[in-house]
């Protein structure tokens, strides 16, 4: 692939890319395990109000303690606003997406790859058949940045203490 000026677009080889083997359990322990949800018969307006009040970008859709979907800002934009539907008259059931689930033992790296492959921004974390939390792409990117910062700080400390002089 070429850039606009004709130069080749270069990517880092896979062996150079940082991977994060920390688990989703670690991320949820750090960010908190609060889960916000709505029933499928709630109006999109009610769901959006909850998202706004909690400053979140998606809600799980739960029916009788079972995960049946996820409603995101993207769903609202593409399936309500762009189609001229009313958020007060449209039910969550009509516009929700199928949820993508991961286990608490799954790694940050594998979840980022899954999000990219599935083109989603939120994952439901499940533990023994029950919802344990939700992670967003922002949560995982922040985790990666923190992990990289910690690694850099450790390397600086090692180099500074190991260098005689």
C-alpha cells in the first residue's frame, strides 16, 4: 500500500509489536466491575439517558438475567438517527446488536484482536455463565499504555542502577 506522496506504507513486523498477556480479570479489577443494562423492551431514549448519566458508550441488554444483546452509541447512530426513527418510540430490541463475549482469563491482546476482527468496541466478560463486567476498546488501550509505561520505567530503573558511573 502506498501513502498519498507515493512512499510505501510500512508496518512493524509482528515480532516487534507489544503484546499484553494480562487478563481481562486484571482490567476489571482495576476499572471496576459495574455493569449497566436495560431490558429489551426499554425505549432507545431510556437507554441513551442511562448511557449519558453514566458516561458510557454501551449497555448490555438483559432479559431474565440472560444477556440477549448490546446497545451502543453506534447502534443508535446507524439504526435510529440515520433511518429517521424516533428514539422514544423505538425499542432497544429493534436496534441492539449481538453481544461478543470473552472469558475473564482471556488476554488484553487477544481481546483487542477480537474487537478488530469483529468490528466492535465493547465486550461482555463472562465468568461461569454470568456477566462479570464490560470492557471497552478504550479500557484496553489505556491498559496497554499503562503496561508500556510501567515497562519503560522498569527499564529506565534497571539501566540507571546497572550502569556504574
